C-alpha cells in the first residue's frame, strides 16, 4: 500500500516499522509534584542536548537546550499549579494516586497546548515550529507526572508517527532510526531538520498515514523515498527491487555531482552562472565553503536577533559579520538588512499587532519607527568591512517604492557619518542592493535600477505577493509555486529593468536551488543563483548538462506556459 507525502529529507530506506504515539507508553512510578517533574524533564532534555552536541549536531542540541528552558518557564508552571488547585477530591477524600496523576497530566498538556496554540497562530514558520516544541515539553512533563515512559525501538527501524518530537528522536540510540514518516509536519518542521541532520530520509504531511498504519498493523516493513515523498507499507519484492535500483542510480548521480565541486557554475558551453550560498548564521559559512559556494548571495541576519531578550550590540554584530567576511575573503558576501516585523516578530521590538502582517511593517519599512536598530546594524557592517579586500554588499528587503530606497540610502549615510564623528574605522563604501520581492518593485525595476548597485530577487515573497497566496498557508503550499508563469514574468520584468539600468540581478529565493527553477532562471538571463548549500552540487551538475541556448529556449517556453505544472513538465525528470 502506497501513500504520498512531502519529501522532507532525501534518501531511500527500507526497514521494520516503529509506531510512535506520545500517549502509548508503559507505566512506572508517578511523580505528583509538578515542580519536581518539570526539573526532571529539564534535566533529561539538557542531558540529551549534551549527547546530541557531542555527536556534532549543534542545531538539534540547540532545540533541546531551548526546550530545557521552556520546561522551567515560571509562567507555564504557575498556570499549571493554579489549575491543579481545582482537581476535585471526591467526597473530601484524597484522589487515588494514579487518578490524580492522570488529572495533573491532563492539566499540564492542556496548559502547554494552549501556549502552543497561541504560538502556532502566528503566521511565522519558526514560531510555529516552536509551538510543537512547547507541546512536546508538556508531553514529557506529563509522562514524568504519570510515570509513563516511551518504548523506544529495539532494532534499527523507521518511525511512523503523527509527529516525532526531536526530544524523543534524540533518545533513540545512534543508528537505530533509519527514516521518518509523519502524518503531520512540513519540510521546515524540526523532525525534518533532524532527519536531514542525521542523513536519513523523511516523508512528512502524509495524509492517512496513521489510519493506513493501523489497518496494516501486521505490516512489519515499510519503505520510504524521501526525494519523491513516497511511503510504502509491506512493499512487494518488485517494489523493493525498483527502490534499490533507484537508490543506486541516485548514489551514482550524487557522486558525479559532488565530483564537480570546486568548479565554478557554468553551462555545458561555458556560460558562467555564479553559484552562491544562503546562510543564516556565522557557522553556516564553513558548510557553504565546503559545498563550493562562490560567495554568499544572502546572509539572513535576523538569525542573530531572534531567540534572545534584546538586540545584539553593535560590537557583537560587527564580530559576527567580520567572521563571515573573513571566511569568504575576496568572494562576495551580501548582507541583508534585518528582515523582521509583520510575520517575523521580535518580542523586544514591540511591534503593533497587525491584521495583515505580510502587508504591514516588515523589512525596510522598519526604517520609520525602528530606524535605530537598523542604524546600529549598518554601523556594525561598516565596521566589519574596514580594510576588507572586497566591498561589503548590503541589501534591503521588502522594497516596494523609490522612497524605500532613498530611506535606505539615507540610513547608510547616517551610519557612516556616525562612525566618522567617533573616528571609528569603516568600509570606504557599500555596494547597495535591494531585494525584488514585491510586485511594485518588479514593475518599477528600471527606475529602481538607477538608484542601486544590484538586485536580488526574493522569489519566496515575490510568489506570495504575485499569486496572493500566503507562503505559510498549508493548503496553498502546493499551488504557491514560484515557477508559475506570472512569477516568471515578474522576474522577466525585473531583468529587463536591471539591464536598462546596467546592474546585475541575482535570485536568492528557494527557486534558485530548485532543479527546474535554476535552469529556467539561467535561461532567463540570471547570472547569480544563491541557495541552501545542500543544493549547490545538484544545481552545478544540472547546469553543466545543457547549453545556454537550450536554457534560453526552456525559459521562453516557460514564460509562455499557462501554469507552474506546465513549466515543470517542460523538463525531463532527472536522468
Ligand atoms: C525570499 O523572499 O525569497 C527571500 C529570499 O527572503 P526570505 O525567504 O528570507 O523572506
Ligand atoms: Mg523575503
């Protein structure tokens, strides 16, 4: 029996089923003091974080450390204790220990659940993922309260679950988890990130998975294809043979693609397409360099600002930017101005609630009321750029009007003047760029191109604004495809405007790392593609299989198509 989902971590795995449900657990000794249970949960999570960190998975460890702090959150514990006072005592007699533990556990899960619901309602993927973490912390405390324990797999197996919290996955000994199939989750959920970190396949958002698992309860083997998003219960010997040959083909293609590392991006006939990496943290620089990035096309600096109680200081930021500049030497690094607000709130910025956050105060629009935080950042970048071999490239997100650019430029001038007044060394100048991610900017590309040094197309936001489809909306995810001809026509307009102004255009949204997207963009005339470092090998390889004339023909056909599906059908499947 085969089910379809979203491929969230690549690879093929076949193995025994391990069915995980947070409620299915054996019973041990209850612990009725909520503070003691919370402290135990926090200690368990910290110990798991230490183990995971020691195995080199810093990202997963950070999630567990954050969860350990959540377990001790006084607001959470106060709310639980307040509600626990209302646990009834039948006939004035104390409740049986087991019943009281169950009642307390329900309260813990309800309080954690309502905190999680509040987070999940925010239209931001990072915060939505945190909602799952809060729920998971609640489930762990509840297990301790009732004395339940999760039965871990006793042999290498594939997890089949509604959702698999990272904290449970971390308890599974190394090598025992072969793959993950989830009814819920998205490609950006923590379970997906975890699977990618472990190098095991994951298929998420598989509707009907739990029902299928329950009706195939005697199916002891399951196969996963994390590239194609397939889950097969009790695969036949033909299916297994086909999967094995697919796995070998992919391995060979992957090895061929990896062998091109170190070569610059180009088409078969030598037309150069620069391949750069998107990074979010200083530590990502090494992974990008290892993958052969020719520079950084997008440094999402907001990662320096989130998950803390106040903004990083000018010194802290200057140190971080300097490290990235130093790692890339003469290769270009594009630093993006803080892109928060609206859908990505920063608690300490105290932004007003908005009914349409994606259309509100976000990105460069913070230059109004929140100019100081952007000025500090610009000073830090200018300081980090002092004495560099290359000129720092700085770009503003969410530019919609010419006035946005004027405001951006005036902030840069002010930051430079501030440093000069204090006699602090700085970069002599910046190359100033803007992201083209709002339809008005694509339409005004020629005018904008006269005011800046480069464009970088943010295809993620451009798609949501061109198609009027919220990028975080689960039901619109499949339709919000950046290869829609309407988006490609907006990109065409942008390229034409940039050419008229004599400036370069890069693309740094997900489309740049998409197999078909990269080919279409190169054919449209984009000479710089910036993507997750994990996509560089595949894109470098695909470009080298085709002449530039072929890509131009592909782009012309894509522009004339009627839908994203038609565009995708223009390119043969890999191999
Ligand atoms: C984009 O919108 O395409 C982009 C690169 O920016 P972000 O995904 O960070 O909004
Ligand atoms: Mg964007």
